C-alpha cells in the first residue's frame, strides 16, 4: 500500500531505471494507492505519534514489556473511544499550497 507521493508511479521508475527496466518492474508489482481524501497511512502515523509522545519518557527494557504496554494502551484508547482530530483544514491547505482559486 502506498501513499499518493508523486514518485510512486511508472514514470518515476522510468526516470530512475530507464523505460525497459521500469516496464519489467511494473510487470512484477501492483500499485495500490490510498484514497487522497482519507489515507489510512496518515491515521496510522498519527496514532504512532500519540504512542511516541506518551512513551518517550519511559524506558522500555524488553520487547515483551513493550508489547504488554502497547496492548494496555490500545485497550484504554479503544475503551475511551479516542479518535483523531484533524487540525489541518481546507483553509490551511489553501494557505500552505498558495491556492488562489484559479489553479
């Protein structure tokens, strides 16, 4: 699964490896892009950021301790029905990408 980065396509492969090699690569793979308006990858990155902020001050000594802690964290988060609050609005995007309504 890929995000919608402009390099995730056959044209970028051709620029990097040449047309013949890009064609061979494309015959071996299938690209599946996430929806532009609601990427699961963005949500996963946000959730990982929440975990990181909540656990960066803790020492995680072993993999089993980490797995146990993450399991408890996930159960608490699900029980509270925590959700992602999107803060980047359409108006923010228009400012960042200098959209003037003409393009």
